């Protein structure tokens, strides 16, 4: 039973970082990427958002923490989440931790991972136990979309509500969508940021086309994973094996892309264009200097939206399609992207409506704020101000 007494709660934010990895320049890529960023720097986006939305006392709780210590220093656990409803992982260790700590939980941004929104998901027993353990300790679980709700319902978990992703509420401007719509229809972009995607055979033609656009529009290639890609972005070629470099070269090169051949030119090209970030606020500031973001990474494009620039996400699985649909981020399939001839056609295809985006964002924020309030967590003034503005939009 969750106690909602009016006392100042000590909130434990579990896992990863609080959205900012300090002194990252002193760390090896393995340490900063695996231990701090959780194998994907995109995780910094929603962790940064949650940290800045909570006004209550915050304590960082690693998953390896002693449960008895956690109970001493915390009254409630906040679990920033992503695609943990995933058949490819076994979360038995996390289930053990949640059960041993046995504190009330607030779960934010939980989503499913599958090839498409029509896919059946068969989860491992440890993951099922984890999901049930957090559900038993939560008023309601904040999830990414209806697809995730349906999967959880089949497990008997029904205390869920759609909130999308906390990163949707970083920017305090209630008319963010209208600002972005105007930029979508202004002059053709002069500077382009491309979110470097997964290294997957199904995406190689997408990435090759994106690199061509990036070069044409004076762009950069912002990576989130895998580790050796991040090493190259940090100019730490000594951390990358020749096998990994060869694999990446073969993946991205194309006979038409002469500037990627030979491999020495390829490495120089990466050094010139690759970027990576370990602080969400620095990432946001950097993105604000561009005209458009495009690529297959959800959080890279979500941060672009929050920095007030247009973005187009190219979806390739249930995770990206569900969250793009929930948040209203402009999106298209990989096949649609490969069919368009230029950026103008891509922008025309997504047909972004700023007012619709803002109303949808306000409705999601209403549910998001209620999760904090029902858990007894004080929210920041900035989130409260955005919520008040959003309430006006909903009533109009």
C-alpha cells in the first residue's frame, strides 16, 4: 500500500545517471558509455527530463545498491524506463532489487520492443516478474503508448496510463509545436543534423542516404551507440579494433560516396562529422544551432524538437513507431524515406500541424503530472508552469 502522507519525500532515481555525466573527458569510452550512459546516450534525454521535473529531494540509486541502504535513504523509487518490455532481455536481477527494496515505485516511459506494432511479444520469466513487481508497487505505470498497454494487459497488469516519454516536456514553451511548424515551412534547411542509427543490415541504405544528405547540407552525424562508434566520435581510434572499423566502413560506404574511400579518408570523414554528447543540456544547446534533425534515433530527434528545431524520425520497429505516434513527432517509415528524393519531399510527407502537437502534448503532460502528484512527489516550477499553460490549451 502506498502511503501518501504530506511529508517531504526522499526520491531515489534508479539506474544510470541523472542526465549529465560529469568529467566524461577523464573516462574511457567503456566506462562512460556502459556504466554511466547505459549503452545508449539517448538514455540521458529522459533521465535529464525526470531529474529536472522533480522538486523533491533526489538521490541517485545505482541498480547495484544495497537494498537495506536504499530503504534507509529513500521513501520512494522513480524508475526512468525505456524499452524494458523486451523479449531479448531477462530482468530477473532488477526484479530481485525491486522486491528486496520493497518501496513504492513511480515508473515513467515504459515501452515495448518488437519488429512492428502487430507483433506478439513473448517475454522472459525474469522480465515478467520485474514488470509485475513494479506494477504491484505503483499507483499507475506511465507507458509509451497503447501497444505497450495491450502487452501489459495480457500479463494482468492494468494500472497503466499513456504518457509517452518524459523528454517531451523538457522545453517549457506551451506553443512549441507552432514554433516548429513555422520553421518547417521556412526556407530550405542550410544545416542538418543526422542521428546516427543502429548498425543493422536493414538500415544500411537509410544510413548511406542520410550521410549523403548530411554532406550536402553542412551537417553532423550525432551517434548514441554502439560503443565503438562513440569511441570514434571521441577521436579515440585506439579503442576501436580493425575488425570494427572495417565493419563500419563496409556498412556506410557506397561506390557513389567517393569521399568515404579509401579507409583513411573514411576515418577522417568520421572525425570531421561525428559527434557524441554526455550532458543532455549541452546536447540541446548544440542542436538549437541547426535547421533540421533527421534519422532513426528517437531520443536524438526528440531532443531536437525540445530545442525548438524541426525533426523527422525514420521508424523501423514498434518502439520508434509507437513513441513517435504518441508524441506526435514527425515520422516516416524506412521505405517512405528511401522513396523521397530530397528534404523538401520528406517535409511535405510528414505534414506537421503545430497546434495539434501542442494540444496532444498538453494532454500527455496532464497525465504525467498526475503520476507525480499521486505519488506525493513535488514537481518543479517549470513543469508546473507548463502544465498550467497546457490545461488552458486542453480547455480551448
